[in-house]
């Protein structure tokens, strides 16, 4: 079953490094690999949460591979909890695999389209108010 999941080292992957802490939501049209800490929701096509990563928030993705800590809801067509995963939250999925050794506390809900009405491809536009910079002295 694991052969259906993409490895987390493809080209064009956005990586959140081990020493990085993000406070806020992430949105990507491609693959995101989390190795650091994210406090917010993640919207992407493919999400890989590394062994030392910590995510507090929801994950919405076509494919989600979890190796680290996640506290929040997962919505994905294909979800894989690898042996080092620690997940506390509900998982809504079409297919799901849980490897031996993974910790999972929550509800697993199989649904035909776990992403229906939830996929976020671009951030909401923010209106900017023009301001005049202060004069240089």
C-alpha cells in the first residue's frame, strides 16, 4: 500500500526547515515538507510531516504522509501514518494506511470526497491601504 504514496524528496518541494517556526496558515499548489514547527493550517497538494516536525492545526491535501507530531484534523484523499507518527485528531480520507508503531488517537472517517468544498488554492486577497512613508531626517 505504501507504494501509492509519493516520497517526500521530489523536486519543487517547499521545505520548512528544522529551525523554523511558522505561526499562521500555509498554502501551496505543490508539495510541502515540514521539518520544523507549524502553528496553523496547511493547504497543499502533497504534505509530508517529517519525524521531528510538530504541527498544531489542520492539514488539507490530496496526499498526506505523517512521520512526526500532528495535533489537528487531517483531510486528504490518501493519508499515510508512518511508524514514527503521533497524531491526535480526526482523519477524513478516501484511503488510509497506518504503519505498525504509529500513534493515532481520534476518529478515522472514510468519505468519497474528503476535500469537497475545502480545497484552498490561493489565499484570500487583502486590500492594501496606501500610506506615505515618514520623511527621512
